């Protein structure tokens, strides 16, 4: 292998590793939005494994409340993920869009989480929930 080929191979390895690291950080991105159509949308979600976007009610205390919607996610980057809301959400109400795992339930591909349960529960990174909060407009 020539010196130039080795340098090019090393540069490609570094670039690929940097790209993977930059895109492997778990997260949920969304903005305040109109939910009058009965859905809420996350702009982007990065999941470490197949799982769920779960929509919780929340308030100024920022604690997750009852689940009012969910949508399946694939491992990796997911964009424009919409969840159908299971009950009305008024303008000004806050929603927590949270990454949940597809773990511990009885059936794969069936959302089995209830508030406080471990089945299909929230994903945490260093103890913090992977989520964002939006306000319904």
C-alpha cells in the first residue's frame, strides 16, 4: 500500500467515525406547533434501537404525565415523526415528546407502556430522559 493510499484510508476512517459519532447521539427535536388536526410531530428523533415516540402531557414542573399519543421508531435517525393524539389538546398546553424503548413487554411492535411501568419505558442517558417539550398552538 502506498503512503498516499494509507493516508486516504486513514482520513476516510476518521471521517466515517466522526460522522457516526455526530449522528449517534440520542435525541428528540421538535418545535411548538398547531395540534388542532389531532397530531403532534417531532422534526427528528435519533434512537439507539427500535422504539417509540411517546407524547406525554406535562406542565411547568416538567414531569411526564399521562400518555396522549405514540408512534413507532426505527433504530437510527427518524424524521417528521407524527403521533396521533388520543384526546384533545388545547392551545397553550404543554406536551413532552419522549423517546421510549421497545423493551420488556409481552409483544414486539405493540406499545405496552403505562405511566410508571417498565415495559416499553423511557430511555435515559446519564439519568436524564431523552425528550423535548413543545407547546400546542
